[in-house]
C-alpha cells in the first residue's frame, strides 16, 4: 500500500524558507499572501500501515518543531 506523509513546522516555529517565499511573491505580482509554510511530502510503499506513526515520530519528523499527518492513498 502507498502511504503519504506530510511534515511541516509547528505553529509558531520560525520557518525561514516560508518567509523567503512569502517575501518574494509580491515581487512576482502575487499579492495578498499572509503566510507561507514550507514542508515536505514523503511517499512510501509499505506492506502494512501499522508502524507508519512510529516511523514519523522516530525518523521522518522532529516532534519538537514539526507536526505530521499521514494517509493511505492506495
């Protein structure tokens, strides 16, 4: 089965990449963007989704500064 994991900074955590993108958008003609958060998308094929949460907590995210969510996509 295919699993999709989305990891992003927690609310209130400094996101320098997101700030750089937010600052650049008006210069490209895209106004009205208040916040941008940059995260990462991880797709995996696994035999079972039983351990996906543990993988996210122990390796795929830093639980101190990041949050994650995952879903089975097929």
